[in-house]
């Protein structure tokens, strides 16, 4: 991502701060629209890609869009949008980004739906919404449990069964199984 340099204007009054806020909101709306247009453009060229070289170029551009926008946008929503309508994320190494294009027919069949779906709605973020540790931990434990059962990618997935068992027992208010807890404490102490 390009280096961002911020020059702060004079903001000594409520009116100046309000004007800065209004401009920020306007810019955010413009950014969302421009990213939507770019994402739809990616689907158009991905749907037309006939050979490996063209598909690879589409994948490179999709990863470029996500990576260059950086942390300041709802990247999860953009990744979810592109995954839903045109690209696959690397299942083994998700941090590598997209690694394939969905079938041409699929992209064409879902194109109208993609145009009616805004990328930022796929991973909504309510900054002042109450956060619940138990709910988030349950989601994480369920995901870890599911991933630990993935035989195809077992060697690439690292789930500590003892830690999973102890955490789930504590979360559910059940007694912690002594053998699993002891193994976990011994490993953590080592």
C-alpha cells in the first residue's frame, strides 16, 4: 500500500470539525462505490477468462485490490464478496489470498446477484455493538473442532485437543477432565 501522509488543517471550531467529518463520510461512501465497481470489473474479466494465463491475471488483480486497500477498509467483506461470486481463497494457506477463479458459468449465472450485493454488507461491523466473549470463544472453539476433523488437511492444521477440551469444559461450566488439563499444564509449563 502507498504511504499515507496526513496534513492536518486548522480545526479550531465545531463548524470546521463538522466539515471535516462530513468530508470523511462523503469520501467513505465514494470509496465503497469505487471498490464495488472494481470488484464487479474483476468478476467481468474473470467470467471471460478462457485460459490459465488470463485466470492467473484475474487472481493477481483480485489479490492486489484486497492487499492494496489495506487495513482501513472492511477487507473481510471484500474477500467474502469476491469468494461468493468469482474467486476461491487458498484452502491450505488462506493468508496467500485467492488462488483460483470459479467456473465461468457460475460467475455468469450469479452476476446480477453480485451487482445487487454490496461488498461491505457481507462482513458488517457495528463498532459500538456489545461484544460477548462467550459467544466469540464458542465460535472459535466450534471452528477449531471442525478443522481438527478435516482429514484432508490434517497435517496443515494445528489444534491442541487438550486445550480445546479444557476451554470447552470451562466455557460450558462442566468439570475439566483431569488428564487433559494435566497434559495441557505440563506442556504450557515446559
